[in-house]
């Protein structure tokens, strides 16, 4: 239970960080990659800890990691 | 095959989880993967369109309210947090699980209210479906996501109404399935928010 609270705090901090980056670092060339990186990290944190995929078969974990990583990479490359 | 039936077997070999046990059940996870792939393909097409019309996408994205999108993200992630707590509380027999579930629903309702405010604002500005390619995607993607949130709320309300009529194990399995669908809404939004609001 304590771990879920920690994950929630981490998620809130990343949302705040992304919003702050949009305001204060808008001209930074690596912003899109950083935003997608944080988004993929949040995606995996929700899937593994909130959805409890940590306890699932490794195939399901691999599918989720591959999907989010691939989509994040495609978005960055197509930006 | 019942969705809940798939969530029982969790021991293929000692120390190895069965492929047929993702939390929430196999059938729900097939739905989740199909949904994720569908939204994923839509996002790739959105990005491709952005390369065709970079000026339109840049100026349109600038008209979205990043702060409102961030608040919506916080609200939805908080609802996911309460959902995870509700499942854990029910699993361990704690009475406060109903409070957690109600907080989940309240956060879901707040998300819908905030989204409605944002939609009203956009309609007031004349930024509707058909305004340009960016806003076509904006309305379609966020609209379908909103339908998923509404569906998730109906599933959870149905569970609250019927859980006491079922054996505890079945009710737990159904709650895990509903929770998996609810978290799907989180996952989809975590992909939509940066792509629509932030990276252009």
C-alpha cells in the first residue's frame, strides 16, 4: 500500500515537471523527447504498480514495455 | 468463457506466472491491448498529419489549455490511485474499500466536468470538429477517451450495486476486471496528453 502512495507522488511530480518544462524550457530542443520519455515512464508505472502487472507473466510485461517504448520512439522521430 | 474465470489460474510452474493471468483477466487484457493499439495507430496517424501540416498543428496546439490538461492528468491519475487502493482494500478485507471506490468515481466525475468545461470553451472559440485537421483529431481522440471514462464509471457503479449478491471471490475478480478497464483510461490519457497538448 505504501508503495502505491510513493508511485502516486512520483506521478504527480512528473506531471508538475512536464508542465513546468512547457513554461520555462519551451525552446529546449530535447523537450519533446523528454516529455515522451516521462510519459512512457508514467505509462509503465501505472501499468506495473496500479494495474499490478508486476505480478503477471513476463510476456505481458514485454508487450507493454515494447508497445510504450515503440510508440514513444515513433512519436519522437515523427515530431 | 467468463472474464472472471480467466483470473483464477496463477501458477503454471512454481515461481512462474501463468500466461492466462494478467490482473483483471485474459479477456479484459485482450480488450486493453486492442484499445491501446487502436489509440496507438491513431496517434501515429496524428503525428503523420502533423508532418504534413506543421503550421496548422503548431498554431492549433497553442490554443489548447496546458494547465487544464495537466489538472485533468492529475485528477485521472489520482482516480487510478484510489482505484488501486480500492482493489487492495477489498482483497485484504478492509471496510474502507467503498470509500476508495467512491473517491475513484468522484475523481472520474471531476475529470468529466473539467473536460466538459474545456469542450465548452473550445466550442465558444469556434474550434469544433471540422475546424482543421488538428481539432478533428483532438475531438475524436479526447471524445473516445471520454466515452471510455464514462463506461468505466458505469462498470464500477454496476459492481457496487451487484457485488454483495455474489460470492466474495467472484466479486473480487469482477472488481479487478473493472479496475483494469479504469486504469486503461489512465494509460490512454497518458499517451494522448503529451501528444495533443505538449509536444507541438
